[in-house]
C-alpha cells in the first residue's frame, strides 16, 4: 500500500526593498512623534480656545485707579496692574505660539467688571479687584499681585484720626467696593449716623472730599495714596485710621477656567520670584509716575514682601 504524503508548501516571505523599509520606519517614527505631541499638548478649552480662534485677547482696565490702572497723557491705560496684565499676555503668546496676538482694551467699573467678564466682553482684568469669597462664587482669581489695607483719607484740618471720629459725618466711598460694604455695616452695627455717599469712581470720591462735601474718603490705602498724590496740595491730606481689612488683589478670569488660571498664576509667580515684581513696584510706588510726575513714596510692606517670597491665590484675610 502506498502511503500518500501531503506536502504543505510554506508561503514565500514578502520581500520589501531596503529603501521602502527605511521609508516605512521613518513614517512610523513621525506618526509616534505626532502622537506624543498631541499627548503633550492637550486640546484648548475656555478662554485660551477663544483667544486662539479669534487671535485677539481683550483686557479690562480702570481709567482712574492710580497707580494701578489709569490714563496717561495720551489717554492710554498704564499702571502697575497694567504691567502685570501684559506679563500674562506675553506668556499667553508663548504658550499659544501667537507672537502677533492682538490686544484690545475695554474700560470697566466696580459695578460692571464681573458681568463684562461673564458675558465674554473681556477675557480677564488686572486692576484693583479684591479676591474675596463672595466674588469667588462668580469668577476665579489668579495669584495675588498686591496687598492693601482699607483706611481713610482726610484733610489734615478735619480732626479725624480714626473711624470712631466719623460719627454724624458725611463719608464718601466707591460704589460696589468692599469698603462700601464695610462702612455701611459699621454704620448700622455701631449706630454712627454717618451719611454715606456712593461715588462712581475714585476721582469722584476725591472730588467730594477736596470740595468739602465729604469729611472722609474710605478706600484701599494704596489707592488713597494715589488720590493724595494727584491733589493740588498733597500735604493737605493724610491717610489715617485703623485698617478695617487686609485685602489681596488678584486678576479676575472666568470661573473654573483652569488652563487660563495656570498661565496667569505662572506669569505672576515668575515675576515675584525673579525680582521683576519688586522692580515694577519701585517704578510705580517709589518713583515719579506719569503724567504729573508725582511720587506716592510707599515702601514695600512686609505683607508684600511675604507675597513675593510665597506666591499664592489666597483671598482676603
């Protein structure tokens, strides 16, 4: 009997030319590199996506918050806070690879700054906005870039030395500010009988003080120093009173926008750690500033020194 042998033929190996093998390998390397890049660069969201699409970033500014955000002689916004805003913008340009990113500026007030941020009219603001728990329910804040105390500005001849001396007197304060809430609460709880006037901005507040319509003006001490410096006779006024609060200024951004906040925090922290923030402080608080070349002559406070050494986004203390 013949035994049938089944012979199974093995398929011939596919021969790939050496040049093709090199091309395929190169393509695989390129594909892996692309995948790695995609993994390293997460998809843009929130404000950064908006800015990337529009190629424009819009910041809010105040027109009379000397020396933080105010007009120069050419009606352009300048100041310590504006410099901080531009440090953030430069970092955004780098992160988004948009060296020609356009910057648009829009004036804001104490009353409309949050709504303009929420409705996308502005992308962020660095002016003189206090980071507190109430506002944190509506917006987010960057690392703090300044700290202040709330006090009083009075005429030297007024006889007012502290808040207790405000009984039965007219006091002016900025509408929508933390100082206004503090003053109105104090008026009720201590039955002081103050006539409290809410002014639209710092300039109007000081006008009421300088013309005698108000006996005192309550606000952040650094802003009070700015108003005093603008006066015809700065020596006629003095900053007095036990600080009612210690507050921290932060840049406002839309709530829960973590990628945007990370960039803002990094820009501010780098400036504070590198010594750049101290140089900006010296420029705006210890040297003559435009347009009138006045000097606020405010030394760097211990609170500010601590902030520069330990950047953080802690709210009002």
